[in-house]
C-alpha cells in the first residue's frame, strides 16, 4: 500500500509528527529527516540562517526523504518568493491575524492569474531541467501552505480564514498568542488556553488541519492538545534536544 504523502495527511487531518531545525548545519536536517518524522520545520524567522544555508538544508531533507517546510520571517511577497524558488515542500507564514492578511499571503504563493508570485524558480525546477510549464500547474496544488495564528485577532478571524481553499494547515504559535492574550510566555495561562481551544475547535469543525509548535514533550501534555483537536505537532528543536540530553549527561556524571 502506498504511504500517504504529507499534503494528503494534512488534508485528511491525520496525525503529523514534526520537529524544528534552528541551527545552520545541514547534517542536523539529514539526521532528523532519517529518524521518521513526517516533516521538518526549517526556521528562518528567529535564526541566523541565510539563504545559502537554507538551500543546503533543503538538499539534506531531500536526501533523507523528509518533506521540509520553511518558515519565512514575515508575510512578505519578496521573502516568500525567495524561499519558494529553492523548492521546499511547503512554506509557513507567521503572524496571520486577518482574512485580508491570509489572502495576501496566499497570493504571494500563487502565479497569476490566481496570485502575484513572480516567475523564476531555480532549485524548484531542478535548476531548469524540469518542465517549467508543468511546475506552474503543479505549484498551485502541490505546494503545502501553512499559516501561523499568533494573536487574538487571528483566532477570531479563523471562522472566515478556514474557507480559504489554499491553506493546508493552520499552526498555533503559543508564545506570541500568550502575549496577545496579555500573559506573555504563560502559555498555560487561562486566556491563552481558551484561545488555543477555540482555534483548534474551529479548524476541526471545518475539516482543516491545525498544528502547534511546542516544547512540551510528555504524552499527557501532547494528548491534551490532541484531545482539543490539534493533529499536527512540531515538538522540540535541535537546540532543545542538545540542551535536554546535555543536562542529563551532566546529571549522570555528577553522580560519579
């Protein structure tokens, strides 16, 4: 039986297991990609990674057979275009707080007449070896488009945003959402949890995938989120894995 691809899993609201890459070393992406994650989130919003490093991450993910989603720094057509030309499986666009912002984001990923994306793919068309007319057709349907909901306004706009046919997944950003709720970094705060439940419920009731980026790793914490309706999990990061295991090693060594 053919295994489901990432986009099919998202459209079916299947469980999707991912993690986040923050560092610039592509070997990290290759290693994590071979471990069994459904997808890797390559971050360019909060990291020092440049486009050349991003290109090597995408090559490493392809080598590992793991779809890579790239988070851009902002909902900006130039930033979005620059990333899409390099051929990721999909894109994550942060800080979407209204239907108007969502529509602008989607237009940036689509060629005319559906959108405003300028034409000039590079690695996305194997540097010119692939049929570029075919790529234009495929990119409309095959590119995975994710947007982050990170504000009260974004949650409140979801009833309208879930109607957009191009969005494959909404992703909650708990920390910025907590700031919007007036309790920065208190992601378990009552106001923040209420917003997370509301966003998850709207997505679930409308058949849309909804994810979360989180450092929570215990079964109880993740099952609580799954019970809310969240089906896409980006848990931990390369930095977090190093910190957690490094602390455990030092703790063990301290017992000698």
